[in-house]
C-alpha cells in the first residue's frame, strides 16, 4: 500500500513539473507574440504615413500644373 501511494505521489509530482515547464514556455510564446504584434503595428503605421506623404506630394504636383 505504501509503495502504491509513493508511486502515485511521484506521478503527480512529475505531472506538476511538466505543467510548470509548459507554463514557462507559454509565457515565453506570449511575449514573442506581443512583440511581433507591436512590430507589425509599427510597420503598418509607417506604411500609412508613407501613403499619406505620397498622396500629399502627388496632390501638390498635380495642383501646381
């Protein structure tokens, strides 16, 4: 009986350790996704600004002709 209990406790302990490792990995992945999201947003803002600049420049060129 004692061996069975020790075995069960050992299995539970191992499962907890696996879950801890998975938790740490998921936190890391979440941080990477957040950074990627921020970089993508910054690139989209830059593209929008560049498009507005081009549109403004073209408007000045064609209005002066």
